[in-house]
C-alpha cells in the first residue's frame, strides 16, 4: 500500500513540474534613486547627468536607510531627462512615499514639458488628500487620457506604489495590493524637452501644493513585474516579518520585523514577552494569542499582528509540515533561506529535496535545521517556481509531503 502512495506522489510531483515548466525572465534594474545620505544620483549609473535639487530637501529616516524629505514650500528634484526613456516600452516603477496632511492635491512624480502643453505625452502621479487616493494620469498627445486610482489607507505611515506596463496594459499596485488595470493601445512617446520631476509638476495649478512628505527607494525596471514578483519589492516597512506559527508549550520565538522609523513601541498582550518596549522581543506565549505591535512615529501610528498558537504533544498534527510559499534570497537578512519552520513535529528527517522546474535536484538535506540559500553549485538561482519533497518521521509514523514555492528577487 505504501508503494502505491509513493507512486501517486511521484505522479503529483511530475504534474507540478510540468505545470510550472515555464520561462522566467529576471527584471533588470535600470535606474535607482535610494537617497542614502541625500545622494541624488542614479545608483545604477545609467543617468549620466546628476539630479538637480530645488529648495532645500534634506535626509530623513526611510524604509531603507535615508529618505528624502520635501517640505511642501519649494522643495523638488529634477532627474536626468534620460530617465523618461524607460517609460516608452515595458517597465516597472516602484517607490515608497509618506504624505503629510494637506488641503490640496500634490504631485509625487511627473514627466512633463516646462510649457505644460497637452499635445505632448505626459505622466503625473499625485496624491489627493480629500479623497485619500493616489492617481496616475497618462496623457497621449492631444488629450487621449488613461487614469488609474488607488485608495490610500490611513492605517499606514509609509506607502509603496508600483506602476507597471506590459504590452498595452498598465497596472497600479499600492501597498502590495492590486488597485486597477487598463489598456492603452499606443505608446507614450515623451518629448525630448520633457523633464522628470519628483515632488513637482510644471502644470501645477493654483489649487495644488508642492509635495510635502518623504520619498524613498525610487526604482525603474525595464520589464513589467508579475504579481508574484512584486513581493521582492516589499521592504516590509513597519511590519512583523515573523509569520504566524505554532509552538510547543514552553517554547519561545525571537520576533523579527522590517525597518521602521518609529521610536516608541508597545505590545499587547505583554504576557510572555521578555521586554514589551522592544521592537523585537522574545516571546514565550503561555497560551495561543494574537500579539499586536504598535509603532508610534509621533505624527503617525501603525500596528501589525502575529498569531502564536500553543499546542501540547497531544494536539500535534503530523501532516502539517509548514514550508513557506516563497522566499527572497537577496542578502537583506529577511526571508533569505528556505526550510521547515515547524521542525518540532519532525522526529527524524529522512530527506528534504528541492527540484527546479525541469526536475533537477538543486538541494538535499537530512538535517531538519538546514536551510536552502537559493543557490546551486555556488550560483544564485533565477526567480522561478520550485518543488519540495520531504520524507520524515512523526510520532513513529513515516510521512511524505510534496509542494511548490517560488524564489523572488
């Protein structure tokens, strides 16, 4: 009987491999403005001219090191005009922003001529405070307009915007959620004299303000990210990285979080925490509970949660071998390794094997604590779908688990 089970699982594995046997293309980062130490230059060195700062923008805390703060009175940045060429063909535009209160709309990013003529193709990404929406407007020549909108949640301080173009389709994502998608059957060809701005548009009307807030990690890729790949752009700002998990009674977990600019932290409940004022405490939950972390930025407050389930040996489910659906081995120390998270159910690991989409073995271990770093023979694997197969002993019974996951970079 066991032999038949193994044959069926091997068949499932073959079907998985056939299903995910598809080409994957790594997206190339062509322009990057990370604003670390207020550096306004393209970190990819593909914009030959330095950016120009107007007013007095300064460095402030951001999702990844420094962000650029624009005060809403006269601060804005003009990028090298070569940047606009990245938006003619397929692209992904990604950046983080923090908006201050305002009574009027303001531009976060734009591509326009100084004369502000509608017969030239333009792009404008603006925040509308009254409706708390992010709007993307693309105008082709004499007014053929494409508009995309997304609701801006007031439960977050930092927001992450992604705009993609794939063929004729434009898609807007905000805070890792799909917002809207539309088709435009003509390419936007921007004028040679069009400029690229952060926090400004020459078409700003008297009813609009200059951008007041922070912007960080502006990146432009030469291909459209698919939905699964968008995870690799998420910096987990103001978020708990530790996933919901199950612990044996008496065991604890070191909490991990993404970056934050908050100075004050509080947890609820505080039962089992070694220090409730820490951002990343060690928690030994006395019972199953949802732990809420509140991060206070002063002018903004944000919360995130993690659920820690506590079980006894009698409640153990041997079939729940928990492995994540994706990981990002990009060297940022966040979700960089892949392996069994609830290793307490494994009395003995016969093997954990990982296969690429062609069925080739790329990783194998019989140590439940070993993790895969996403490489093969010392070389990093490209973003793709992989299959895992694990054989283990739990409560003296042999178990076999098969599933799929993705590498995202």
